[in-house]
C-alpha cells in the first residue's frame, strides 16, 4: 500500500536543454531561488542569483529585467530617503545604505554586470512568491520592497491573472531580446506568505499558478513543480522550519534531488561527485595541521582541485 503521492517529472522535460558544467544559470525571484542557487554554487555550476536582491512578485521581476536589459542606470531621483538611509523601492533592503554614492554604485554595477551575465546565460529560472503587491502613492508605481516606510504611503492589492500573465510574457520577451537562445524555467515558491492571511495566500498562489501555466503552454517555456513537491509529495509540517512558513533543509535537499534528476545532465553527475568530495574535504578541520598525515591530505586535495580546474575549469 502506498501512503504518499510522489511527483513524476514529465519525460518531455528530461529531454530538453539541461544544465551541465558549460551552462550558466540566472535565478530571479523569491528566497526559494536562493536555496537552489546555493546548491548550484556548492556543486560549482556557473550561476548568478537575484542581482536586485530577493523579489517576490512578478511585476518586480519584470521591472528588474527591464532595467538590466535596457541598462537603465539609477540616479538620486530614483531613490527615497527614510530612517536615515537611502532605499530603492525596486530593490531588496540589502542595497539600502546611509551613503547615496554607495547605493548608486552598488545598484548600477549590478545592472552592468547582470546585463553581461544574461547575454552569456544558458538558463534563466524565475520563482514567483506572491501576487500581492504594494502601490507607492507618491511615485504612482508598484514596488518590490516597502523598506518599513509607513503603510499609509502604499495601497495594497492583488494582481489579476491577466496582469501576471502580461508580466510573465514581458519577462520572456526581455530575456529572449538580450539572449535569443536562453532557456526559461518558471517555478512557484512553496514558501507560505501567511502575513497576507491563509486564504489570501492560497488565492495569491492560485493566481500565480494559473498565469504560469498559461505562458508555459503558449510560449515554449518550462515549469518545475517545487510548490507541488512540498504540498502534495512531502505534505507534512516536519518539512518546514520552526516558523512553519519556509521549507527546511530536508525539504530543500529533496527538491534539489528532483531538480537534479530532471534538469541536470547525467554526464554531470560524476563531476558533481568529485566536487562534493572536494567541498567536504575543505570543511575538514585538522587535529594536527603540522602532521605528515595532514600534509599528505592537503597534497591530495590540491591535486583533486587542480584536476577539476584543468578538466572542467572549476575553481575553489
């Protein structure tokens, strides 16, 4: 008897352009893409993650890609000053700074670098988190982050399926404009946005999922079921962190396993094993760093690193 449902990845997806050590992957969206980005980085796949910081809604991702593709650089007039810090309403608070020159330099360097990265990318993974958005009244625009600015400066609303679909189509157009051969993959974040309310979170996820599948069927892009893996496969609070909102490491490892089996080429597995071996060796702490045994260990480790550098241009 079977006591759980498991996600079976469509075999068509397995035959499409997969990741290998020649690939370069861009990841935009909610904090869940950072989990996948960490896995890619651990195994030394070339990737770049959230050049605007964590972005939750599709309009914010569209805005970021528009800036990057068009190389629209920021000026003082694009920022707001609140609580003794400069902020961009289109960036995560990681960019916020007390010095105007620093935040502008950080933002504009990120735009310049990511423009180049997208031109070289083989894959672009977009993870949507919520359809709830905040409209900044003074600037008359939807924002990515409110930066703890008083709530009466914003109007909160939910994007319609039609609006989200339009956002996603624009994201696809922008990506293919700068890189016609790029492979796009959409996912829906399994992170629960319960600050909006349980019912409101369900409505938000439903709007996003409906829009994603409209563009997936029409525009030759792909979908990875990270959301369904958590809700319908793992389906238990033991796979969440103590906040009961974010998937824990066990869940992330499980989703990564499914992602690996469906999106990473079989030929890359042996290289990943070698990288994993080196990564674990790098975490090793010697009891006696001056011992002959440890010196031999370091020599062997350096040989392994050198082999991966020469054969696959992998650097540690």
